[in-house]
C-alpha cells in the first residue's frame, strides 16, 4: 500500500510541477486551467484506487462468507452423524462371553 501511495504522490507532484512550468509563460488563466486539470486527474486516480480497494474488500468478504458457510455445513453434518450414532449406540447390545 505504501508503494502505491508513493507512486501516486510522485505522479501527482510531477504532474503539478510540469503543469505549473508550462502555464507560467502564458499568464494566470492557463495556470488555473492546468491546476483544475491536475485536480480532476487526482480525483480520478483517487476514485479508481477507492474502487479497487472496495472491490478487494467485497471479494474478501464474499470469500469469508463462503468459507464460513462451508464450515457451518460440515459442523451440521458432523453433529447429525454423531446423533445417529448415539441413537444406534443407545440400543441394548447382546453381551457375548467368551468360553475357554
């Protein structure tokens, strides 16, 4: 995450610096226009990063839910198996005595 933020910060700084250098020669209006373009670019980058994080979080949550559902199903099956064995074990058994 730090790598992404450092690349984003470097890109933003380089873009603003180049925009200011280009626009200084033409007066205040081009400078303002370049600053507005840079601001819009930053907004687009932030939205894209936010959507990527959101997608990652939602897919992780979905995977966690699926894993939890699988564990619940296995636990339920195991409990029902124990109950059926317990019922079978509760019936009286014939005791066999070995003769020598």
